[in-house]
């Protein structure tokens, strides 16, 4: 029975029966009743002679219950009546907190109730009990926590909050420190606004209390053993956090405003200053060093959240050996984005999952009470912008952003809770945005009433200074000198920035975990190292992968599958796709490279091919063959939650923090990556150019036309290829297990890192044609292009270039018809495109009259739009295309139509080459039709 159900338990007979049961066996009643009866007995044993209105009477017993209901009413709903909004009246809620709500009245105020034990007062007057509750739950701090289902956590909060009545008590030095940070926050924003008129800075004005709050996070975290914080936030207030928390120099920021950080000799494209990241070590007052990393991020609000979590988890796994008490993520949200962006929910769901937990995140919400121009009533359905936190039972604190001490107090409480219970905590900082969305915006166009109130409202520094002066912690001269001194420092830094010829950002890309790696030059990027492995190693790893322990019970189908795989190792010495993949992982693990694979259903594999993790037939126990190898590195294979956006962002962050681990995300079907398009566009494809941040993440995207409909055919090859430029990513579509083996190994055997997108097969996973002999693993390397070894080059009249699964359809036709006049050339790596190898192929087939790109995808999709652009000039290849007709959908959902289309593509690829005169006639007819406006 929940404590809120007391209000429905007013029957004295029922209560008496519970009490009798409690006296016989305390464990026989609900935990909440145990607490009450403990207090009731304590009150009876220690009740004062006067003031108790018949402690044993049913009427008083009922009022005891009513007082207890009041206590729990304040705990659960007090936040609705708290004084947390600095510029607006709170909305009214019914029922309220009047005594009558709980069946009490003013006449009861001086009556002593044993229920006072519940709040640590012992038997106490109702007046004193209510005063404690009002002070704890209805002042500058509103607490939401009673939905947490763990009584230990509830008691933890109640003991701390009610004992101190949620009233801060800081020393004079601590208050001066908070005043100093608040002064820096306010004066810095004011200085930027006056010195760089009209320039966007997305100021923190109205929410400057964030800076002393962040300072408190670092200090308290350090006291509790945290050595590192990974921070993610959007643009608002970012410059303030960078300078006043991260200790980026003011001179550096002013140089960016002056445009002096541009260097024409650099290949990087850069980004606006309020998107940039930064890393530093700061020293706390007690001499401890804390490393702070602020992640670079795009304007896509909340996209940075999973990246921060992935970085944190990667560091927990490797730098801190699994100890999440040494590092914590901090996410700073806006009120509109935390309520409106689904990625927030995805990230929250990850927190308690084995593959993604980070030991709890501190969420700070800069609640401006407005989006760009959207009023909060139009921005969400929930009472609070933070209500998403309740889905995972995270506690939420709502704090008046004008009360610096209340905010620092809550931050300390939240930091302690995170360290004790390793769970997320939300702090909703109720504040305002003094100007518009940016400094050129006029908010009075849409919120005239709100902004009239904001214009008349003093800033947090003025409010806090007045408070400290009034209580004699400082005098007015101290406050004025603080501002004067800091403003002079800013002016000096600005003068130095203006005097300098140029300022170059020094973002250390190859420090820490990235030490020993470097930025790839083009010749390195297009070359491939030797990634071969000895036969002895293949045999050793292969046998470990395919030998099942005798003392465990597996499904018969698994036993047969592993018997077949063992035959590949010891008899046929020919390997299928799954074996090629796992041999790659096994060899890398043996060489000391950690391997992490995550995604929906990756343990078994969507297509039931991988079986990297086996579940026993008679239990939930799992067995992982790759762990039986004499590994020198960590193996992690996790089935993910049903998320693309969140999980891909997480894995990107994981790879960012540890470039020496092979980090892989696999889509259930390749098509599903489009749910994570923001991560691909804003991070994977462009981060190196924008932020000088490399990454070695691998994406596996099942792709191929097998008549499974539009949602399970295309991994949108065209979308990745349109992002390719500046040697930014690698895009491949391998057709053999050995080539897949080598490209995975190549990813770790280079001295640089680039994201790798691989379009992986579905039907080929069990095709007897898609096999690789042992010598392709023990000799050689990844092949960007695979030529045709069946045809006679002197007789070839037509060359078909293709990529991926369609090769096997073409091969079947070629072999069946014995067509040695048609060569099939596989482009295994689409980017960087092996242009020189393709031109060598052209020279080899010197008698070829036609070069044709053949693809399964519609003409406006797949690789053709990119290939067409790449080879549009006659001096390269005068390519034409054979494909499905252009379409708005990726594929048909009708199996018969699919089969007919596929047969047509293959047939057309092998039709007799047209003679020169016939081709000229076709071209003239086409020209006539075009001129006549015919279809």
C-alpha cells in the first residue's frame, strides 16, 4: 500500500486491525504503516502530559492519519506550490495545501501529533509540522521524488531534505565564491553585448546562476571522488561555460569574435564559436584536479546527449577500469528541447542497460519558459518540461534561478545522490531569457507581457549582492570592486586580442587516447595495408570459435551449425560470411584491439547468421565463443534497445573516446539508419572538418534487393555517397567474406581513423557462392576493386561495373550462358573511389565498346548518381546505367514484380551489344522525341 493511500484508509476499525497485526509481526504490514506505527508507539511512550487530545481515542487516531496524509501530500505535491518562478505567477492547482484538504483545521494547529515522528520532530504541534513542510517543499526548491519505488531512496531524500528543511547554509567564504562566479557570468555577458553589438552569442542572461551551479557540481563531485566530467550542452550560455567553468581564455573567445582564428592554410572548415568543444584540467579549492570535457555539438538540440554518454562509458571501460564513480556526464538542456526531443527519452532508457549505463547523469535544464518564440503552453502537454524524467523514476528538483544558494544546495544533493545510487538526477532551473533567441531577435513580437516583466526584473547578481549586503556577508564596496576588477581584466584581454595579427585555435586532436595517431593524407587514405593472418592463427581461432563445451546444453540446430563451422576450419577450409566476420574479431582481440559490437539483435544476428553469443537450451545462461580465445583485449557484444538515433550517437561517442577499439553499430535492416540521420550528417560525415575530431566508428547496414519490400531493401547508398568529400568517410559494399575480414582489420591497422560504412548482405549470408578460401585470409589485403578472372580480356566487348549482391545475379547469368565477352568488375569500395584501378580496368579491356554501371536500386538511388558524377567526363568512362526505373520508393512490395525487375536488369546487362549504326539511330530518335516534347 502506497503512503498516498492513507487518505483512503480512514476507517478506525481497519487501522486498529492493522495496528494489532503490527504488534504481532511488524513485517506483516506495509513498510509505510510500519513507519507510522513506530512513530505512534514512540509518541504514546513519550507523549507530554498536556496538549495531546486523547491519544488513544478513535477521533485522534483518525487525525493522526490526517496529519500523516498532510505530510505525504506535501512530499508528493508540495512542488506545485513552491516559489520557483522568478518572473511569472505559478499556475493554480487543485486541491491545494490548505489544512481542510487533509481533514484538519486551524483549531488543530496547537494539538500535538505523534505523526511528527515521520518528519524527525517527534511528537509535535501541527503548527510546527506544517512549518517544517512549508519550508522544505514550498519555497525556492520544489522536489519531485515520491514516485520512486525504492523506500531506501525515499528515506534518503526525506532525511536530508527535511532535516535541513531544504534551506541552504553556506559559510561566508562559500557565499563569496558563489558571488564571484555569478559576477563573472553576468559581467562577461554584458561585456560581450556591449563590445560585439549585433553578433550572435546566445547569451546566458537571465540564467547566469548556471555558472555557480556548474562550479558547485565540479567542487562537490571532486569531494565525492569524481576525477572527470563529460559535458554536453547546446549553444545558449556555451561561451560563458567555456570561459568561466572550462577556463578557456577570454582572449581566445574575443579572437574568435574578431575572426582572427581563421587560418587559410588549414584544411578544416571550422564552425561557429558557440558549437566548439574544449578540454581542460581545473583545480578545485582543496587542490584536486578535475578534467572537464565539453563536447562539440551542432545546432540540433539534444543530439550531443548520446555522444556524451558514449564517451563516458568508453572512459569507464578503459580509463577507469569499470569504476563509474570516477567520472560523470553532465547534460545541460533547454526547456523546449528536453520536453520536445525524443532523443532525450532514448538516452534516459539507456542508463540502466548493461551495454550503455554510465553510473548516472546530472541533467541541468536552463528553463527559459519559452522556445525560439513558442510559449511553454504550446511546447508541451506535461506539467513540467522535465516530466520525461519520471518515466525512468529519476528525481527532479525545480529551483528558482534567482536563488543562487538554493541552486548550489540542490546541485550538491543531486551530486551525492548520483554517487550513492548511480542514477540520473534532473535539476530544472526556472529562469528566463533576457533577450530573444539571439541578440538580434525581438521577443516582444510574440511575448509582450512576459518581456515587460523581464525588462523590469533585476539580474541574479543584483539580487544576490543585495541579499549578501543585507545579511552583512559583504558590503557594497566589495561588490562594486568585484565587478570593476573583472571588467578591467576583460578589457585587457580584448585589447590583446585586437592587437594580435592572428590567433590559431590549438585543439589537440592527437593527445590522450589518440596519441600515436595522426591526420591522414590523401595517399595514405587511398592505400591499404597488409592485413593477412597466418594459417596457424586462423586455425587456432577458428577451432576456439567452433568448439562447444561438453558440459553445456545447446539447441540441436546450434550444434549442427557449429559442426558445419568446424568443418570449414578443419576440412573444407572455405569460410562463409559469419565465419569471416568472427575471424576478424578474433584476430583483432588476439592482437590487443578491443572489440565492441552493438545494435538490435546483434548477438544472434537479425538474419540468424552470426550466433556470436549463444543462449543455452536449458537456461538463460549465455556462452560467447570469442571469449574463449586467449584475448589480450576486451570484447563487448550488446543487444541494444530499439533505438537508432540514441544508440548510434552513443557508439560514435564510444569510438571518439577510444580510437584503439573496433567499435561497430549494426542496423537491424540497413534502411533503419535513417532514424539516426542527424548523427550521420552532423557527426560522422563532418566532425573532422568542423571540429577537428576524428572517429573510427564502423556502421554495418544490411542492404540488398530480395523482394522484401521498400523498408527492407535499401540502406540508401546514395545518401552516404552524397556526403563523401575531403576524405571524410569510407563507404564499402563487400562481396566476399575475406574482403569483409580484411576491411574490418584494416580499420585498426592504420595510423589514422575514419568512419567506415559497410553495406552488408542478407541473402548472401547462406549462399554457397559467397564463400572465401583460406588463402584469401592468410594472404593479401582488402581489395577496393575485384576484376573478372573468368573472361578473356581480348574478347570482352562489354564491361559491367557493379557493387554488392547484384554481382552474384550477374555472375549466374554469365556462367550459365558462358559469356566470356562480358566482364563483371566489382567496385568493393565506393569511397574513396578506386579511380586509378577502374582506369586500369578500362585499359585492360581495350576492345570493350561499352562500360555500364549495373545496380539493383532505382536510377535515382544507389551508387549511380555518385558514379555518374564521378565519371561524367568522356576522358574517363562514358558510362551508362542499367537499373530499376527511377522511383519515389526504394523497392516494390510485390514479390512477382521484384523478380521480374531483377530478371530484366540481368537480361539487359547481357543483351547483345548494339552496333554503331543502331546506336546512332537510337540516339537520333531519342533526340527527335525530346525536341517534339514526346514522353
